[in-house]
């Protein structure tokens, strides 16, 4: 069965968003019905998404600009400054996203295809939270949401960061989503920090020599240099892969609470025992890293 998906992304900062979009485009199990972009300069993010799909030969998928600032407008915007480098040229300034706002695209698609749309959210969750506020019916009508976000520190403890970027950029939006009752599978740093690609993998992608892989290789090389390392984490591609093959990960049902009030803890995700009358989340607690890596490389390098 082909899964109908919408990707909500802050593509352009970390290269993993672009790699995740490419993985969707290279996976026959998924039918991409729209891309919504969020956080910061959504014009640039939209052009990046459009360009990647054009390089992949994909047409007709709407790309909609979403919300630029966090829900309460109290958090800083994360912007690295290299967004678009390695893929966008001056000619791409003419690329135009859908005239429909991301919130309207999300709510109309979900409500018109009840129980059929899966959301894959790999950026701050502002668009999703605003969609629930505008159209509460999507809580019942969306099939499920896969989220790359959060960190629970249940297993490696102090070896992991205290907060995760996508959640801490807009913790109020994340708290609203986790409290909504929508079926959620959460792919946190606890598992995504076990999967990475290195320079050898980059050489294999470069060797494919298609317009798409050339762009992905260029963006990845630039991001590795930006971070000053010879590898990059595959956070977002793992969330996409989990939506295709649940056997890549192990999950546990938990209650997830997003902290929004603590002076030092705002943006943290807390894992609590599942309760009968509280929203539950399927949390990925382990990953078959080798199996996932092979899955990812075969898809990206396949022609």
C-alpha cells in the first residue's frame, strides 16, 4: 500500500532535510502530496524544496510557505546563513511556491482525505500547531504524524544533549501537538545520533552523477565543512525511513511532555509512563543502524 504523505520541513539549514526529501522522492512506498516549509526565511526554504524536486524530475507537488516565527513569537529564529548554498543559483529566484499558505494546504488535504494523510514533520512544529488551532478536525482526520524531534536521555543519559533543536525552536507548538491526541511516532536524538553518513558515503553518492545526487553531494559537502567534521547525522532521513519500514526501529509507548516554563528546562522533552486517559506517543528507543544505513544509501544511490 502506498502511503500518502506531506512533508513539513525547515529545509536548508541542516542538510538532513534535503536528504529526507530525496529519500521520499526515491521511495515508491510513499506518494508525496505536498511540502510545507517553516521557520525563518520560508521563501528560501520553498525554493530549495522546489529545486530538489525539479532535479529529481518530480512535478506537480505543491510547495507552500508556512509560518516564519514561533507560535508565541518569543523565541529567536535559528538561521545559519548558508541556506541555499550548493543548490540555488540566481536563476532560481524565479521559482515560485504555491499561492496557498502552508496551513491551508495542510488542513484542506487532511480534511478532504480523512484518515489517509501521514505527516512527516522534520522542523519546528509551528505549522502543525497552527493547523490544529485553525481546524481542530485534523486531529481526527490525519492518519498519523512522524516527528523527528526531542531527546529523552533515558538510555545514554548525560551523553546526550539536554534539548533538541526542532522542539526547542517552538516548545509551545510542540506541547500543543503532543497534547492533541494525534497518533504520533517520535524519532528522537536518542536514536538519530546512532545514524550518520561519512565522506566514503558521500563519494558513493557523488559517483551516481545525476542532477539530484550532484546537488545532494554539494549540499552535504558544504554542511560537513560548515560543521567542521567529516560526517553528518541522518536525523530526518531516519524519520522518513521509519514511516516506510517500522522494522528499522523499536518503539515504546510513552507519555511525552514538552517543558515550556522552566528557566533552564524550556524545550526539554520528558518521557513519562503511559496513562490511560492521557495522550500516548510511540517513541523510537532503538534503531538497527546498519540496516537503516544500507536502506538509505540504496535508495539515494539507486537510479
